C-alpha cells in the first residue's frame, strides 16, 4: 500500500470514529511508524510501504480509534519550541498553556530581572518549568508534583534540554515539600469540575490522569489552596500566575481580592477568547 492511500483510508476511519483531527493524527502516527518527519509523507506520497510497516501502523491506528491520545501512543508532545516526553502519568501539554508561559516571560522581560526564584506547582511533564528554564537562563526554579512518576518524567525532560541542574524537582502536594519564598509562583492546576469531567471526550476522560484534571464541584479547589497559601511563599512584590478554566474568571478574581494580599490583578484570554490565565502581584507592603 502507498503512503497516500494509507493516509486517506485512515483519515476516513478516524473521521467516522469522531476524532477531531483525523488527517493530522494519521500523518503523525505514520511518520512516527516510519521514523520520518511529516514532510517525508508529502514529498513521497507514492512510496509503497512494506507489509511490516503497514501492520505496525494499523496497530497504532487501532489504539487511536479506541480513543488513546496520539501523544501517549508516540510518547511525546510539542510544546513551545520543544518536544516533551509524555506518559499516561502526566497531563498532555496544551497549546493554551503556552499563554501561561508567555505571561511569565513578560514579567521578566526587563533588564534588571536579576536571578528570579520561580516555583511551579504541579509540574507534570515539566513542560512549563523546563521552558522557563530554557528562556530565563538566570532563573532558579523549583517544581513540585504529588506524583513520583510525573516527577521522573519531568526530570528526563529537563535532562533532555540540559537544564536539569537549574531545576529542583520535589515530590509532594503543592507547597508541602517547600520552604523559603519565591519571586514567582506559577501553576496549571486541575480545574475541571466533577460534573464537567463526565462530559469530556473519551481521549481525556479515560486516558489522562484524573488527578491532574478534577478539582471538586466547581473546579476551583486547587486555586483556592494555591491563592491562600501562596501568600506565605511569595516575596513582597512577587507574582502569582495561574491557568484557569473557562467561566472561572469571576470566581478566581473574587478569591484573589478576598485574599487581601494581591494587587495588579488581570486576566489574559486564550486564542479562542476564553479567560485562560490569571495574573496577580503580592502587595509590596505585605508582610509574612
């Protein structure tokens, strides 16, 4: 069978199964199977594949038809300008989380940024911490996660990009393994409500770790904890940046104002128009 034919047939199969990006999924899986870049598929559409190559590809395609995310099948996912290892123990990095990274970098896009101490809570694959470490060479990072398996994945990603010596990875729930104060705290915590979780596509609901997704009845359990506890771990004038779910802006804004320790509170929309990132600064006259 030729590359062109296999992609066309698989795209139709994925479409029938309700996959959201059927052709892209087919191309990524075939390129992975052939150990080639996707460009190879476009420049060699009439290349005939060996039976063993077709058989292996069809095995991968079956997993995708059953709902398994492409990122878990191939074990990696693009984020920012890098390729990160992922596994079913970590949440798959999303494009909208790049907006969270952008907002972090805006804070330190000044000549006198110095050597900021940055804490990431719930690092998962380490995509945020590793990206910030690559972009801010003078930064000192600490990243925590409750899952030892996730921390292991994050460490491998840091090693892959040569920043493992600039990030301290700690296993523990949110602030539990920490001491000291930071210039910035950043987190993409779970923010799916229990009710919303039941409506998610099978790709997410069945295959991605529930621990990294579900956050109580309103999806803000972890935001409450982080906002209230971050006051003790932020330096005066330090920044708190959180990814949030759609429809949570008013609730998060109320929590930040209610804490009494934050100012310069603002929100950044994602490219779909939803408020996606909350940014707040600890008051410079705050104590503690």
